[in-house]
């Protein structure tokens, strides 16, 4: 929650919200552990507010989703997500860090991994996700279809993706895939 009213989440908002038991519904049951985990992730990723070194832009800006920057080594490592080392970063139109992305390849992990403590995080499953050379995104394509439309940059048959809006308020929830505050 944004307790200082500036439209962005910071450590003070997280700590105040959980210490005063004003956490969003559904989070109070795992409050202390989740708070600690969120603080750890914010501290580990604050460096990317001004520097996304090691990450490459993966899409054009999409309303409700932002611009994704992925770390190719982490994204393609075939390992389960490490909560302190996100696979991707989400930026708004002004290049402000808004959230982080975790990816788990379904071929290796049929079920979404444990992400954040509790049940509030929701992993999305994407089928035939294709990103072209001009950074436009398509979904539901075979690899051949992706290549045929110029999608040589990146193609995934299937994977689990978790979005964590740790810096930008999301009225749909901190782990929702789409954020209406990303105009």
C-alpha cells in the first residue's frame, strides 16, 4: 500500500503497512514472513531504478504491462526462480522501475514454483510467446510461426511467469499480471 500517497511503493510503505497491520487483504496471515521477503527483494533490486546493466529490452512498451528488460543468463538458465535475483525488470514509460519478473520454464518445471511466501502470488502460464526484432510481442505461436513473422529474437514454447509490482502501486494486486496504473 502507498501510505505516503506518492503513487509509488518504497520500504517505508512496506514496513509501515505490515507493522501497523494494514496489509492488503489476504496478506495478513503470512504478514511477517512476506514483509521480510518483500523488503529483501526491494533492497536487492533498488539498484535497477537507475541502472539496468545486464538486462536487455525484450518488448515495446505495452499499456498495463510496461517495458520488460530481461537478463538473458537468468531467463535461459533453466533454473527455478531465485526471489532475490529477478529474471526481468518492468519499467514505465519514463523508464522508472515499477516491478520485477520471475520466469520458470514449464519444460523443466511442470508446476509453477514457490515464489513469494503465501498464496498471494499468481504465476501466469504463457503458450508460444514470441518477441520479434522490433520488440513486438505475440502469443500462441509455434516456433516456425514466430520465425515466419520475424520473431527471431526470442520464442518460448511454454513457461510460468510471475509479476511482482514492488515499486508501482497496482490496484489489481501486487502480483497481478496487468497493472492499470501503467497507462
